[in-house]
């Protein structure tokens, strides 16, 4: 037998005209492909029964289960790492946010499975992962007149109204989006 399974039967001596049965059993993570003789498929049944007409050299072939990992980005980012993987293989998927956005998580069936932009996991089934992204926002504190308390520094960067900072109504403090004027 090839890697991925075991076989029983066929090791005994048989007389011409007798029936013989060989049975293949795939291991976990493998599928049975078939019984081969001289690289030709002779049966795709796990249990192969035949009339003995002479010596035979049968080989049970198995293949590792393969699964498709599908990665899809929501708007505002890109993804990589999807494809076909053998069972037990390590898969790594990556998400990259567009300018002005940040990675919000890998989701499967609307459930968060990883908050890391680079997510590595062992493949045991087909996966359908969606990378979600969200707009980057900055908080600007303002005085009672609506003027930024520190008008030139926002999250450690120098900004002016020309850079896209929007003044709130007087007496309020809100989150603002900084717009790329390019």
C-alpha cells in the first residue's frame, strides 16, 4: 500500500479459480483512490474480489484529503494565501488594509476567528475567510469654542485644517476622519 492506508488479504496462497479479496482502509486524513496493477486502475472499491488466474501485484493507492481555503476581502483591503491545502498542512493568510483603513479581523460565518492580519492555522476542513477593514479615525479634543486644544498634533502627527481635519460645532468633542487630499 502507498502511504495513507493499510491493506488486508491477498497474502495467502490461492489455487487457480479461487476467489481472493483484498481490502484497503484509508488512514484519517486520506482518501482511497483505488487498486492498481502495473499502474493501471483495476478497481476503485475498498474491497476488491477477483478470480485467481496467476500471481498478481496489486497496490492500494491513497491521496491526502485536500481542502480549499477561500479568502475574500471586504472593500478597502487586499488578501493573500487562499488555495488548496492537504489535510494537516499549515496555511497562512494575510490581509493588507488600503491607505486610511485598518484591519478589523478575519471572519468565518460572521464570527471573528483571528484579530491578526497574518493568520496561521492547521487545515482540517474547507475554510471561507473574510477579511474586514475599518476606516481609521482620530480623536481631536476641542475647547468650548470648537478649536482644537492642540491644533497641530493629532495622534503624534502634525495636522492643519488644510490636511482635512474638520472642526466640530462649538462646545463639542467628536471623532474626526482625516481625509487624504491627494
